[in-house]
C-alpha cells in the first residue's frame, strides 16, 4: 500500500498553509490557514473493509518548562512524546483520496465539531479529538474538544525540527469499536489485530527561524 500527497513529498517541509501557525518576525508566530493536506493512496490489500488515518508528531517536549521561552531553546536531549494532530476512522474501503482543505480550512476556536465528519452524508467516517484539546484546556478563549485535523505548531524555540507522520491503516473491520471519545491511543489499541497493511508519509516543520533557513 502506498500513501502520497500533492502538497509535500516524504521527508520534505509541510507548506505553511497546512500548519496551525507560521513564523512571524514580530511576534514569533501567527496563525495560519490550517488546511488539511491532500492525501491519496493505492494498492490496498484484498479484504480491506475500512481505513483509519492518524497523524502524530513524535517530537513534542515531554516537559513544558522551556516551551516558547524567549531566553532559551528547548534542548534536543529532552525526552519527546507523541502529539496527535488527526485521528480519522471508519473510512470506506472504496475511498482513495482526501482532498486538501476538505476536513479543515481555518482555525476554529474551541475546536471543530465531531465525531461525525461534516459534509459526509454516508455517516460512516468518524473524527477523533486531537491533542490541542488538552493543550488549550486552560485557555478560556480556546478551550474545547478539537475534532479532526489541526496542523503543526511546534514550540518556536525548539532546537529540533519536528516530524509529522501521516499513517494510513487498511483494516479487516468496517467499524472500530471505541468507547467514549476517540483518541489516538484508543484508535491504536482498537486496531490491534485488525491491520492488513499500513503506509506512512512524513513531513517536517519548524517555527524556529534559526532552523528554517
């Protein structure tokens, strides 16, 4: 199975229009258009009954002490953890493309609605919440359940370039059984034993001007 995008190649930089924020020389960052990228896939195995898509950043600092502090950079030696940017499950087996901007086109304060995918009249695909849900939990202007895709926004003082891994899973079940809100870890657990094939595409992104040159 193969996964690709019209917007970036494997290992290349994700364009700013598909990020949550871009570099701003005056204020470090400014909000971006936050569109989901175009994705397409082929060569799914026989017996595929649904697809699941997860995008995660494995490079997020495990502690927030140094995040976005103007007098220092986050050290590269700091242990890193996963941050989930997109969880989409129960895609029908005949689907082979997700159009750019079809699941996110702008930033929605308090998060986009879900789990039902807006505009999909089949009622099958479901969005999970992404980890901006926890990130904004203490901010009354932004707090909410962030369903669907929200793009890269790594700390602007991080000393490493972040990687955003889009992984498509071909599954032998039409619907994943998940209790309560759908999250990245829950989706991964529910897929165990049901994955027929998987394919990944990785893009990179940074908001640190020193690393973007």
